[in-house]
């Protein structure tokens, strides 16, 4: 019974603190960002396998780990979520730039596009 009552109290407090429209908008933005991060880390993995550029590999590996951490932190709404999304946006920006330098390799072009999309959603989540 106590557990049930405490969950209701938390839900009521959340409802009073965050207007319903804002909460729904936040949930949609968060879901978009999680999807973009997952798409980005998959594209980075493919790029690491398909590209022989050391700089591209280094930034892709950094981007993979940053996106992975960002998704985990967003999933449980850590108080550090905005900060992590800002860091992820920066990692994605650097990775996209490195992949763009690789030229027209399919894996690098795909990776850069995924990183740019992720950067934008993370910037939105970070509040920039």
C-alpha cells in the first residue's frame, strides 16, 4: 500500500510541476534524441569497420561511446542529461567533420549525416 501511495504522490507532484504539454513535448524530443543517438552509433560502428582513416576511426570510437552514455542517461532522466547531451553534440560535431574529410566513402558520408542529425537533437535536448 505504501509503495502504491508514494508512486501516486510522485505522479501528482510531477503533474503539478510540469504542465502536461511540456511533459509530452519533452518526451517526444527525448525519444527523437535517443533514436538519433542509436542511429549515430550504428553508423559510427559501420564507419570504423569500413574506413581506414585513423582520425575518422578515433572520432567515431569517441562518438560511439558518447552516444551510448547519452542514451543511458536520457533513459533514466539523470540530472546530468542536459550536460551529457551537450557533450554528445560536441562529439558528433567533431566526428561529422572528421568523416567529411574522408571524402566520398559511403561509410563516412553516412556516418557524417547520422552525426549531424544526432548533433541537432542533442543540442535541442541540451537547451542550446
